[in-house]
C-alpha cells in the first residue's frame, strides 16, 4: 500500500486528485461543525446568494451552503462503505472463480455476467422501492446491483495470476486453495483492488445520488441526492433558482473527477504499457480495469 | 458460418437465462422484503382505491395466501399472456399498454444518443491515439473525464435551465408540442427533434469520454501491431492505415463493450428523461415510484430488461458481421 502511495505521488494528476479528495474529507467530517443546522428554516425561501446566505436559500428557506457541506458526509460515507463492500465481494467471488477454475468458475462467471447484463437502475429502483428507506438499505441496494463489474475484472486478474510459476509452486507443495487464494493471489492484486475500490466509489456516489433524486432515499436525511430531489421538487428550473442545484451537482462532479484523476495516476503506475506503448512487436490489448472503459465510466446513472 | 451460428446460439441461450433470472427476481423481490408486502401494500392504498383496483393488485402480485409455487404459476401464466396487471397511477389502463408508448420514446431518445456518442467517441478516440500526445490527445480526455463525472441528470438540469429556461432556445418539457397530433409530417418531426435535442446532447456529452478513452487505448495497442507496421512499410497512405488497418481492428472490443455499457447508459437516460419530463420509461419510473404504482414498477423492470437483452443480442449479431474470425 505504501509503495502504491509513493509511486502515486509522482503523478501530477494523482496529486491533484488526492488534494481534492482531502478537501472533500475535510468538508464532510469537519465542515458540519462550521456551518449552521442544514434543516433550520432561517431565511425567506429562494433567496439568491448574499452575505448572509453565501449560496442562498432553498425552497423551504434553508441554507444551501449548510446543506451542501452536511450532505457531503452522508454521500461520502455511503459511497466509501459501498465501494469497500463491492470490492470485497468482487475480490472474493472473482478470486474464487479465478483460483478454482472449472465448474465453479463457469457457475460464478454466469452469475457475474447475468448481473452485468441486467440494467442497473430499474433493478435498483425496484429494490429500493420495496425496502424501507435509509442509508443501510441504500448500501444494500447499491452493493447488490454493483458488485458484478469488479468481480469480473478481479476474476480475469486472478485467472492470469493462477498461471504464474509461484502459484504452480504453491500448488505442487500441496497448499490448500484457500491459502493459495488469500496468500498467493489476492495480495498480488492490491493495485487492481485499489483502483477497483475507487471505481466502485464513483459508481456508488453516482447511483446513490440518482436514486435519491428519484425520491428513493430517506428524505429526512441531508445528502447530495436529497438536496437535488428537493431542488427539483421545489421547481428550481421554473423559478430560475440555480443556486439550489448548482453547488451540490458541482461537488458531486468534482468528487468524481478527483477519484478519476487518482485512477489515472494509478493506471500509469500499475500499467506501464499505457504510459510507454511498445512500438516493436504485436502488443496485445489488455482490457484494464484501471482504464476507464465505457462500462466503468458510464457506471453511474 | 457454422461457428458463428453456434456462438450466436450460445449467446442467445445466455440471454434467455438472464431473462429467466429477471422474471424470477421480479417475482421474488416483493415477496422476500421485510414485513408482509400484501398488508403493507393494501394499508397504503386503503381508502384511496376502489375495491376493484385492490382486487387487481392482489391478482397481479398473486399476493394471496396460496403457497409460493401456486403464486408463481399464476404469475407466469399471466406473464405469458402479456398480462402485467393494471396500473395504479393510470388506473384502469393495463400496465402493458402504459409501457408501450414509454418504450418507444426511450428507444428513440436513448438509442439515438447512444449511437451518436459511440460513433463520435470512437472516431475521436482513434484520432487521439493516431496523434498520441497531440492536442486532441491531451485536451479532450481530461475535459471529457471531467464532464463524465457529472451526474447525467444534473448536467441535464443545468442545460435545461440555461438553454431551455434562460435562453429559451429549446422546449423544456415533453416529446413534442402540445398543439400537434402525432403524424409523419414535417412540423411534427421538427418538433420531436427540437424536444429531443437537449436531453440527447447531455447524454452524448457525458458518455462520450468513455468511448473515446476505450478506443484510444485499444488503438494504441493496435498501432504497435505487426500488420500496421507492414502497412506502413508498404507505403500506404496514413489515412488508409488509420481507417482500414488500425481503427477497424480496434473497434471490435469497443463494439463488444457497447452491449455491456447499454444497461448503464440507459440508466442515465432514464434520469435525464425525468428532468425533461420526456414521456419515456424514465418518467414512467418516476410516476410509478411517486404514486407507489408497484405493478407499473415491476412491469417497467421486466420491459426494460427484455429490451436491453434484445439489444445485446443485436450487438452480438453485428460483432459477427464485423469480425471475420467468428465467421470461419
């Protein structure tokens, strides 16, 4: 991990991304102590930005700045927790399929591919509509619909690792497959798992905001998604009150951009082929999880 | 040709399995949820609906006291007849009827936007890789990555506010002007295009970066391949090498990714529709969520899933047509 971080620091893109990420962490975990109560009705509805309310007020007369800052906490927490769970499941399912091969791999691959091909948002909406609203349900829905992409990527990596000599040596010396999976294969995928985690977090933030925008979150909790829900509910577009939806959306985009930048940096570190493509001899295309492919890039509704 | 047919048949088998999983999920989700869905559902609608509608709901869900396998049997036989129950929000219109029109508009808007984005993104990606390190390669990817980080629907809100509300260049809501009747006349088509322009534009902008980067990275690999160097050695024009030797090969993985990405892109399209009140499946989804129209919600899930699976199979057919290796 330290090795990944030091080499990551050499990339300018990754440094910018990590700086931005730090800003959002401060905003989410220190910021709420600096701003007022986001749910207090402390102004006339739909006031434009002023000295008193830097980013104006919502349709209910609440402070937009306070809502944006406090919203970061819920959104970031749900995003990070979902991201970790998604990678955990992905590593277990993908690692298991890649390590064991054979029938297990066939079965798990089929499961992964089915979850990949089912359209995410409608499934999420159906699940979220039936579950009681709240952060736990939100995480559950996002994990259930989002684990497959990472599992697929990590399976492919485990599959190539399994053919390496050190794994063969471990097999010959009679190590159990559990030990091979946890000691030989998974530790060698840390780089990929870190980038998968970042990708999964981007997905989780986007999907969470989308679901809450539809009104499927806990509307009593301040988060970036519910901010946008209320902005749209209070007819922000027809009243021209841009300040109710621009700050939140901009933060979401900036957070996603920061994470993408870090992944670009990681990409250059873990995949030298992309940084210096070989001009001699055929270069096989290596579908890399680190590269934002259309699938992982578009993974957010 | 035989190998290709076998491969297509296997793919078809996979999509059939995926469809079966969707059908089973659709049956199980309401029944596995915490609490007793039947009583929750009926408690919500107590007094709001006439007994006839409640009876319809009960029938749709098979949420009777019958054992699970009997419920499943009645669910499947209703589904086989295209009977998805009655919509609550549009009572007493059958869900299948409500779905039809929504699917058509989503197909038009999302399908068009995806195609434009794919063609444009792949071309730009090929050019960026061709001139690696050039202006196109250094400026576009980060810019589009930044645009791609915005939530679809938020960019849509911004576009609606700037171009629809402030500048009044484009209509803000619906798929065509209220004073026109659907027909194959020029004013109607013009109205449809102007209504679809802004939502389509936001979708293209957000998804363009993904196609561009994927194409660029594949192209870089292909450009280092032997056959491209051979083409260079033969003194072919750069244009011919770019189009016929490199881009053509690099496109294949992108086409395969196209099918996979479809579901994700569609998710974004649904939310964009909500912002523009575009009468597609996205808006229906919102109506179903807000009105707690569970029959419509379940029907939407099935219909969208089937549409995506069919589109995926079409992409497979295109892949076979493009890739001579699968035809031998």
